[in-house]
């Protein structure tokens, strides 16, 4: 109901140019919500597919753990199920200039600014991609299996991810529920890095609690591979930044840019082979690289280590961790960035520039 009431307000605040986009977003979301089936009622049906039954029971187990151990919201999210007609629910669009990996931002009423734009409608997405490209921007479109309504709705379990390996299913739910716990307007990197940290630590704790030794090992192998890959992408972004900032001609920048992308693909092949990964980021690299694609990964991961350091400093006590992160969210962005920079170096470095643990800051330096 809150969403329905806000639709006319979105039109007024967003301007006429975005009325079509907001209406498409609201319509797509409400159509999805209308298709929800209560998991309890599905499980009571003796004719329910046995595999789907097992997966829905697993979701209930994951959900209890998210509340009891990770102190994530105890609400109706993931208590319903929707069968989609495709392997994703929405497509996210990222855009960046030819000579920058800094993502374009779009600002919206209620939720603030974000470095991506979501689409339910493939035709509307294609038209907007063509418009951005005609203006010289590079575009990346990622297919998204789930999204969070930030607690405005009870988010459903979707067929786009229900059959994922156990640790990936658990991690996705932990990630999306973290957005309901803490969400900072206008800071995609903060929100996504925080959710990724809870996802990573929470998944390991859940696997340990269920004594899933083999999946723990598989998850740790995936983390090692992913960390190396993210480091490679970050290094590529940094090297591209140096190329774009140099005084060479645009033609030479394009040559070096292409060379940098090819080097990144080759290095990733070596990383994947070393860890025995068959899929992973391989399709992502193989499908072509551009600035928007490189920037999209940076937005999701660049503060991950800082948040994991904060969580470990709180002895993996999620309640105190959320309180501390809530204090950080109240700081001015420049102060918050300095604090997260310090946490990436370690708790000793954070003492001088960050709020003390379990103490609410009274001054925003």
C-alpha cells in the first residue's frame, strides 16, 4: 500500500521525462508481487514437486538462521514463492564514458541515487541502451536473479535462484536481507559492500552450523578465486584510469584500453585454471569488456574488506556490528570514506579516524 500511495508522488518528484520509467517499474514489480504463493501453503500440497519441496524447506531453514544468528529482519520476506518464465527477474543497466570507469548515476525519489537502472521491460531497456550509446556512453546490462524492496514489501523466493547450490542460495538471501537492515541513500558502494560482507561471513557460519564440510571447502575455494578476480578487476580499473588521465591521444588511449582488456582476460583464465573453476566469471570476461562493466564490479566490492574487518572487530556479533555501521551511515560521506579507508588497513588504523566500537559518535569531523 505504501508503494501504491507513493506512485503519484514519484511522478511529481521525478519529472515528466521519467514518468514512463517509474510506471514501468511499479507495474513490473506489482505484477511480480501478485504472483506470490505462500510457501507454507505450497508445502501442505501433497502433489508439490519433490525437488521444489526440498528447496523451499531449505529456504525456511536459511531464513530461521538469518533471524536467529545474523539478526536480519524477522518479517515476511522469503515466505512466498514465484515461478518466473525466465532465469532472471530484472535487468540492471550500467553506463560509463569512453574514457572513464566512473559509473553514471541516476537519482530517484524515496531511494536516492544509484549507479544502475533496473528494467523489467526488455524493449524499454533496449531503447534506453541505444539512446545512451548514441551519446557516446558505454553500457553493460546484467541479468539479476533477485532484488530487495528494502522492506517495503515481503520479497518472494524466485525460481531464478531456488535451484542454486546451497551456499549460493543462503548467501543471496543474506545479501538481500541486509539491504532491509541498513540502506544508505546515494551510496551504492556502501550498500553493496556491506551486504556482500554479511553474505560472505553469514554463509560460512551457516555452512558450519549445518556441518556441510564439502560445501565449506567449495565455498572457500570460490572465495579465493573470487578475491583474486576482484583484485584483477580493481587493478585493471586503476590501470585504465592512468591511461585515461594521460596526455596521449584518444586513438592511443583506445589501443591501450583494448590491450588492457585483453590482458585482463588472459590473467583471469590463469586464475580460473589455478582454482579449478569452470564457470565463474568466464562468461563475464568472454562477453566483452568495457568501462561500465569494470565499474559495475567495483561498485559491489570495493569496501568489502573494510566491513569484514569491522564485523571481526565486533567478534562476529551482528547486532553490535549493525549498530556501528548505522553510526557510520550517519557520518558525512567524506568522514565515512576516511573511516572505511582506515578499516581496510586494520582496526589499529581505524582508532584515530573512526567512531569507537559500541560508542555512538557525537561529532562529525
